[in-house]
């Protein structure tokens, strides 16, 4: 690695040289069209061409500062002697896209890979942050394997209502339950709407966005400390310019994702995920990202690392504070330094330093927010993997965000066959359930949802909310927002829509959840299970055309990362002929 970084490439070795640097008829067109944009020979000749892939849109509210940031990245690129080109890419947003932006994560990854391949690009700054943009951008860049650096959007400022701090997502669920129970007025609810999203930036709880940007940093794809900086902090603008300067150097050094990604860097990322109490969604995304790098991550690895990693970030939904507090307390660098004995400190990062060099000596400024290994928020990581006859290929739960009494629980199933069925019947007064029931939602997985919508924090029936019940065991093949909480078993695999055992659960069946022993079982005999399987009717295929048809044909199950089967690392794709 060191030898490779010491040798500087020549301009003739740049990928873009084949477009701009040769003297044939096509290169005439390439140069004259650059001049059409007002760029002269000195602007681009012999310089690395840097793509700034920007997932801005008017509906991607978490990225509303990205037009400004793209200009700041360009400033850094110019300063370092590169030629910046901004390229828009699928602006996945968590709030407005239905049925779920998860259905389109792989489309963004494909788009990024092909945008880089078919154009004169030498390296890329990836601009994302809202949940699915981080894995989508990184997966595409990993497959293309050009020098790449990630600029995370940064979290938004704390929410505020009536003198109280509000956290994205987490406090919506919390206060919605109070409203349903009659404890919050319509006027108070409307006031919260004004105060919960106060600035540009992604959700500021330790939801999926904060988790995935922390993972990107731990994997080595960001400048040190990048993932913790609030979106509107002036340090974030300086970070953007720094990304622009650094990517130019990375191209001369030929420092690529394949130089950074190893099994050890993924182990580090999983360890960080557990220590921050990260989103359950991170498991799916990490399996998919590793698959792009040719690394197989088994679900049991997450459980092994979880069991040896204390959760030390005191952040909602598993803890108390928000990302702004995390930043002021030292941010991810300080957290990683606290758990350094659990990390491989020799892994390479985009600045050419090791992760150990990047975090060395980082201080914790508030031990209430970033705790220590000896005084953790929870003795183990934020995620557990369950197996049993209900989830032969695994299921996921976030025990740190659940009521402890429910972590070993057996109860009678109340089954909803899909989301609409649940919405229609959940609040019926005659629904046969009590606080010990186990609520089951079928057909919400990768194909059944489709796209595994974040329905997994299944609602609690209104009649139980009124009795003060705030958590119950809930099981589905859906995902759950990283900002959500509760005893919710998620990602049950294989999913019910393709005939996984979750499809065979019936009202009144007994289901056993045993988190300490990692078990999830439907208490029926093998004969009865086989009989129900034989009676099961396969649903009709959902899509016959368009992206939905491609998705239906090729998406893998949750335990395999929900990537498309033809996008896993493999033989590689040839470079285009430049004719
Ligand atoms: Fe974008 Fe939550 S809506 S991160």
C-alpha cells in the first residue's frame, strides 16, 4: 500500500486522458464541448476529472444544502489542480418515496456505477446522507472502483418544542402514541410539526442516516470526523472543500475502494455500529456493500461482534441525546478511540492514514453522551440476530430499544396478512388481543412490501394504548426506521411472500421470543408446519414491466443484503471503447 501511494501517476495514466488527451476525431469533440461550457485548455488539460455526484432535489429535504456544498467541493478541486464536474444522481429521500426508497437503493447504485463508467471520470466525491443514499452511493463506487471519497450531509440541529428537545422519528412515534391515547391535543401536535426539523441535514437521532454515515467513516471512506459535523456548521463547508482537495491527491496516488475495503475494515464498521446502537437497517446495507467488495458477511458475525461490543453512545432511540450533542462531545473519532481495543487500527482510509492515526487521542468532552467501555449504556451492542423455525435464515431485533420484560416472552399471535389489513383492523374494539399478544405482519418483505418498507414498528392497538401499553412483541419481515423503538422483530428471512414460515402463522398460535438465547419459534409441530406449507398459495407476481419487474426478478432476501444478484462482485465490467 505504502509503495503504491508513494508513486504518483502521470497525466497520461489518467482515465480521462483517453477522452481529452489524445488527438483523434472524438477527442476534438470532447475538447470542443468542454470549451462550449466556457472551459479553456488550461482548465482541464492533464488534470484529473472529478465527478461530484450530488443527490440533491427539492424533495430530498435532508440534502437541501447540497447545491452550496457542491460549489465548496468544486473550490477544493480547483485549488488542488483538478477539473470538477457536478453530476446529479437519483435523489433518494426517506420521507416522500413510496413504497420505500429501499426499493430504489440498488437503482442508485447502478446509476452511480454507470455514470462513472461511461464518462471521462478519474475519481468521485459522493454526496449523500439521507438513509439509502449512503449505501447506494458507496455500492456503486465500490463496484466501479475509482478513487472515491464520501461527503456525508451531516445531521440537522436538535428539534425543539415547548422547551423540550425533539428527535427525528423517535419523538414522532412517541408523541403519536400519546396523541392516540388522548394525552396530547391536536394543537400541541401541530406545534411539534413546526419545531422538529429546523435546519438542513439528515435525521439527528442515531437512525439509519447517522448510522450509515458513521459506518462510511469507520470503513475509511470519509475524512476524519466527517460524519458527526452538523449540516449547518461552518466546519461542514470546510469539510466539503477538503473533500475536493483530497480526491485530487487520491487520484495521483491511485487510492481506490479496493485498497480500503477488507474483512477487517468491515469488522471495524460492525463494531462501530454496535457501539453507537446503530439502526437495524445497517445490517442489510453492510451485507450488500461487502458483497460489492467480494466479501461475504454472515448474519452470525453481527451477533458475535454485538456480544463483545458494549454500546457506549447515549443517543436516541436507544439512549437519550442527539447528534448535535454527540458532535460537541467529541463525535465519532472520540467514540472510536474509546473502543480502540476492539478495532483493527491498521485499516487504511481515504486520507492515506490508518483509522488508528485518524482517531488517535480523540477526547470525549461529555461522558454522559459518549460513555466508556467500563461504564457503557448497555453491556452489549444494539442488535441481536435470532434464529428458529419462524426465521430459518435469521431475523433481527434491537434489544437496547425494547422494554426489557419483553426480551423473553411467549404470547398468542394476532396476525395481519398485509399492511392494508393491519390498517383496517388494528384499532377495532373487538380485535382479540391484550398486552401479552404477539402482533404479526405478513407480506412486508423485499418482494412482499415491496422493498421492505419501514413498517416494522407495528402500531399498538388503540385500546391498549389507552390502557397505558407502550411496547409489545411485534414480528414482521419488514424493516424498521432507525429512529424507531420497541420489541420489534424484523427482517424475518425468508420472507412470507415467497413462502417463508412467517406466512404460516395463524391467529392464536403461540410464538416464543427469547433474545438472550437468540431464539424465535412458532410453537407448532413439524407436521403442522408442513401441512400449512402445503396449503399455502403463492401470490401473483406484482410487476410485469419496468423497474419493478427487474426488482422482482433479481432482488435477494434480507439476510443477503437485498442487492440484485447480478450486481455482486464478480467478473467485472469492461471499460467502454472510446470511438
Ligand atoms: Fe432523510 Fe431521515 S428523512 S435521514
